[in-house]
C-alpha cells in the first residue's frame, strides 16, 4: 500500500498529495463530492479539515476517506513528481 505522508488542501476542492516514495501531485475532487459522507466536503471549511490517519489514508471528520492506492495510480500515471 502507498502511504500518504503529506496533504495540503488547495483551491476549490483540490488536494496536493505526497507519498512516502516521493511521488506527488494534485487531485481534483470536485466531481466526486456526492453522497452523505462526501457532500459536507463541498463546504470549504470542512474540506480544509483533511488529515492523514496512522495508515497513510486521507480522511475527514465527516467519515469520508480516500484510498491512497487509487490516488497514487492516478497521480503517477500523469507523471507528476514535485
């Protein structure tokens, strides 16, 4: 599993994500914020409460979380390395 080591919320439902092996990039979540767990993240203040749990998973107090492996695949396919 690819662990997230750093996360930074940036403009309009985007995250800058860094992984333990140095792969890094931005992910846009605006189109994915639906359903009872993700809907509250449309509020910028709630979205900004993003954290990383002890397993390297991106999560929010609403219970929403994002699988790091899927994010890693999306970012590495684009060739992003900051």
